[in-house]
C-alpha cells in the first residue's frame, strides 16, 4: 500500500472518533454542497450510529439493565476510545467489559461487567458453527489399561467456561427470553422477570454452540466447574483431586461437555532407566 494512501486512511479513521479540526484531511475532500468539516461530521455520526447498533444487538440484556440513555452514552464513549481493528463489525465489542471496568459510574455495580462478559461470549458463539465430534468411545476402548494413567480428557471445542461472583447466568437466563418475547409481541408484558433474583451469589457455567447451531447458556455446580477447568488445563485425569472424578467424567461426556481425549507421552523416571554394565 502506498504510504500516502496509508496516511490518508489513518487520518480518516482518527477523524471518525476524534472531533475537531482536521486541516490536513480537509484538503483531501473534494468540493460538494457541504463543507469538509460538515461531511466529516456526517461520516462520524453514521459511523457512531452503526457501531452503536452493533453493540445494541450484541448486549441487549446489558442495555435493558442500564437503560437506553445510559447505554447510548456508554456506547458512544466506548466507540470513541476503541479503534475498530477488524473488518467484521460483528466482532466489535469484545473490549467493552474491560472498558466498563474502568468506569467510576459502574464501581458499585460490578455485576454488570460480568454480565457484559457473558453476553459477549454468547454473541461470539452465535456467529460460530459447531465443530465438536461425538466422543470416541471405540478409540478409548482400544487403549491398554496402562494408558489410562496418561489420559487428558478434552473439552467440547464449542464450549467456553464462565464464572462470576454474581448470579449473572441466572439473570441472563431470565431476561434474555423475556426480551425476545417482548420484542416479538404486540402487547407489552407486565411480567417482572427478575423478581426474587438474588444477585449476590457466585455462579459457574458455560456458553456452548449445540449441534443444531443454537447457542445455550447453562449453569453448573462448582464441583463440575472445577473438574472441567482441571481438564481444560491439560492435566492428566489420573491426577484429578476430586473424589467423584469418575462420576464427573461420565456426566461431562453424556452432556457433551467433553468430546475427546489425548494420550500423553509417558514420562520415564531415572529409576526406570536400564543400568549400564
């Protein structure tokens, strides 16, 4: 790419998120019915509106929790401070939770940051096709008994683990379908979907794309969460500290949370080496 064109593109990208005089860029804008600064403002407004719509579609539950006005201001501030680094605007928003964590206005509502993390994972999974295969029972049956000590069971590649100090999984599970029903119904429902919700409790779970290309958010027990994180770390199943490892493994396979295994090379200790004579 010619250096002049690269410079022009960088100037234009900066102008979209940074209001103010841009004399060097004005010289590159052809004459029209509008002044150069007016044209830039039109582009800037359209740019912000387009990305705001992307964020609204990605974080509808967060938007419902904070209200339309606050979300609009949040989106505007985020867009101005976060460069659009990918051509696919559907990927825009992955840095919103981090951006929110730095806002003093949200310091007393930290659960909203975790809610944004969960919604981003959900949105990201929606745009991915499932890749998981069925668990290879036949391959497992062919192993020698001695191999079992060197197995690492692997998680479903369509699954992302999630945990929070707050009950944001339940919040999402309640509010997301309610919003879908409200948006698709001519009559506004008066139901209060969050009645009785206790946010001040930790939750563990996962976001997964199923074989039907549907995305689900599920909560799980702390014990199962610890087991799945243990497997994800690449540790050997024989080293699992849980007393219920066998049961957890069977449960994980039957629910499609674990879809494979890796037979790791056996480590030979010094005592196993033959002596030189």
